């Protein structure tokens, strides 16, 4: 698990471990998703200087629950055999 010192250091160095996502686009909230041990197929998305996908945050509230999701969207149409290195 990451503690606050790890997060601060990692964000300042802009380097993270594989399968760890730092989402910092929320106002006043830094979110760390650590899928090194468990997760779905989205954990295998690679980082790139020219990404063809982006992560978006979605939340909704009702009188009993707060639901938060990180969604992965393609920026362009992707072919099944496409690899961008």
C-alpha cells in the first residue's frame, strides 16, 4: 500500500509502479488506484507520451450512497490489432 509520503514522493518524481494510477484532476483530491494485485482488464492499459485513451472520473449521489467510477475512454477509434508504442 502507498502511504502519504509515498504519494508525495511519487507525484513529485512523476514515476509510479506498473498498474498504479494517480488521478489528480479532482479539485483538492488526489486519488490513487493500486491494481498491482487485483483489477480488471483496464489495469493493463499502458502509459504513453501520446496516449490513445484517457481516464475520466464520474460520481453520483443519492440519499443513501455515493458512487464513484473511473472510466477509460478511447480518444480515437481503435482497431483490434492496433499497438501504439
